[in-house]
C-alpha cells in the first residue's frame, strides 16, 4: 500500500474515533444514576472497547471507500453513515437525557443498521464486513445492558 493510502487509512481511523468520542465529551458518561446490573463491566472497559471498535470501523469504511465507485459502494457508505449517526445519538439519549427507554429504542435501531452495514459492506469488500462483527457483538451486549438498566 502506498504512503498516501496509509495516510488516508489513518485519517479514516482518526476521524471515526474523534467523531465517535464527541458525544461522550459533550454529554458525559456518568453512571452514578444507573442501578447497575450484576454484569455491568468495569468503567475502564468502555473507552478501551470503543477505541478498538471505532478503529475497526475506520478501517472498514476505508476499505469500502477505497473500492471503485459504484452504486453498491454508495449504498454501503450511506447505510454506514446512518448507523454511525444512530451510534452518536445513543449517548445523548441514554446519558444526556438519562432515559434508558429512549436509549433502548436508539440502540435497537442501531443494531438493525449495523446488520445492514455488514450486509452492504459484504457486497463491496468482504474484509470490511468482517471488521464490523465485533461492533455488532458489543452493541448486542450493550443492548442487553441497556434493557437491564431500563427494566430495573
């Protein structure tokens, strides 16, 4: 891969990480108001997990973007943008408004959009779709956690 491609890849990874972190910066992630279920992970795990997941998303998006322009690529990038927007909306819904019910609605839509992203990425670049699987698994766990908090 050329130096230019490496720089572009780095830009995608850095950009997704910066954008992904903004909701936590602006709305916080204070868990003091939450009745934490027994399986609530240690606080330090969240930023580590999200950094890894956002980095994988950045690589996946770069791999799709780096393919020849096509209708499938445009569709894949559009679906990715929708799911990423839903990802960004979850923190203000859950933490900012302290509304786990609204968070559950957002994370449900996010989960569906991630599945759509994986399917759309698979039509364009198989490795990119595989890189989104850990993200789907983490959001699946987060949805269960969100539900447990909502139901408490």
